[in-house]
C-alpha cells in the first residue's frame, strides 16, 4: 500500500512539474494550438472592431457574445509556447519569447486582463465604453506583436 | 429623418439576414476558423480522454477546466461552414454538409448538448460520471466525422 501510494504521489508530482508542452503530443501540435486559438480570437475581436469603427451597425448583444469568446480565447494560446516549441520553424514567433519569458508572460497576462475589461465594457451596452476598451485591448495586442512576432 | 430611420432598419435587416459566411472576410478564413476551433476543442477533449483512459492521473479540477473549453469551443465551428465555404479545397469536409444542411445542423446541436453534459459530469468530480459523458461525447464526434469528414 505504501509503495502504491508513493507511486501515485510520484505520478502526481510529475504531472505537476511537467512543462506545459507536455500537454501536447508534439511541439508542432503546440504551435498549431496557439495559432488556432489566436486566429479564433482575432476573428471575434475583428467583429467588435467592425462595430467600433462603424463598418457594421453596433449590436450590443453581438458585441458581448464576441467579447465572451475573445476573453475565453485570450487565456489559451500561452500554453502553446512551452519549452521545445521554439524549435518549430515556419512560425512568426520571435526567439525573444523564450529568452524573455517573464516579460512575455506579462504581456500574456495583460491581454487576459484587458479582454476581461473588454467583456465588462461590452456588457454595459454602451458603444463609447466598448470603443475605449477595444482601443486599449488592441494596443495590448500590438505591443506584444511588436516585440514578439515577426511581420 | 424617416429616410435615415429606414436606412438604419434596412442595414439591420441585412445584417440579420446575412449568411454566417458574411462574418468572414473570405471563405478561406471561415475554413481556417472552423478548423482552428475544432483543433483547440480536440486538444482539450483529448486531455479528458487521457484521464478517462488512465494514461494520466485523474485530476477533477483539470478535467473541469478542459471540459469548459470543450463546451465553449463546441459552439463555434459551425459558423465556418456557411455558403461558399464548400468551394474551398484542401479540407476534409464532405459535400454532404451542404446538401444535408438540416441533418448536419442536428449533429452540431447534438455536440453542443453532449459537451454541456460533459461539463456537468466533470463538475460532479466523479470519474465514472466523466467516463460515461466522455464516451457519449466521443460517439457524437465520431457519428459526425463518419458522415461528413473524409479520412
């Protein structure tokens, strides 16, 4: 019993200590995952942008639905930047992501915070609030892209 | 004023009547969107599968977190199968998706329902409940793939 319990604890400790990349079968899956999450997020963010910029009529319900997806998706991509995923070629990710981990993480967390505010703003059903939060979120996207994404 | 109001109403009616594909800049974006959403969903569903099949230790909190993403993502891909997206090549989507729209929609709705049940099961913190709901959800994935996805 003691041995079995030790094995369970060891397995649990391993699972806890395993890097995020261990969640993926291979580094290419991690890359595809982060790109997929970012693409889905960008599509929904763009729909809010179309309202904010007057290209489509403002629809408070649609804005909130899109902001919900944006806020949900903003939490996901970062697990796909784990150790080993820097070796995958054909991506726009800059090497600085892995050499400036703490700074990159700050950007990730800023986006999660900003998209949370975007959702809150969307829920006020006020276009001006949405515009302000959209601009702030877009600035957060841009700051990270400027630092960590090749054009 | 009357004319302006009519224009606003006409614009609103158009937005309402516009097909889902109108949400995307081009059909290729719709395809990429649905593939991205399905890929993200599959990654998180697979993590629940790993617990259900005993490949990784059961972790009730992680199961629920993964089930939340699965249930959220299950709602998204279908907007990416709009009119015109059947013309995009290099996808596994079968033509029957567009010739059997009502039946395909039933499959979509079944997945949304099943992933809702999966999340509820995960929240019970009971591995047997999770196993049952996982099996049922996996069957729903398979039924749709068998009918509408080329291998």
